[in-house]
């Protein structure tokens, strides 16, 4: 596992086309903004586990809406 330190407003880039930005830090939690191509599915880990367990339909998986910058 790679562990990185980032401050509010800073980003990391995964590959050539996925960007993860720290958008808010409050009460011990952070909010992440994820910019990725529309063909890349982005889910929370617990949602992926539920999908793999057959408890949730993939169409209701909590996939984020992609926004363009």
C-alpha cells in the first residue's frame, strides 16, 4: 500500500486519467473529489463487497456521476 500525505486542495493522479483531490477536512473526516473517465466505475469499498456478495444490483451500486473540469 502506498501512503501519501496531502493537504486540502491537493491531489494525486492515478495513471494518466484519474485524479483524486482532497476537497474538505472536518471532524476527523476527509472528502475526496474523484475525476475519472465515464468508463471507469468508482464505488466505495463496502458497496463493492455487497455487489460481489450478491446483495445489491450493480445498477444500484452508488456509482458517482462524473463531472468534467
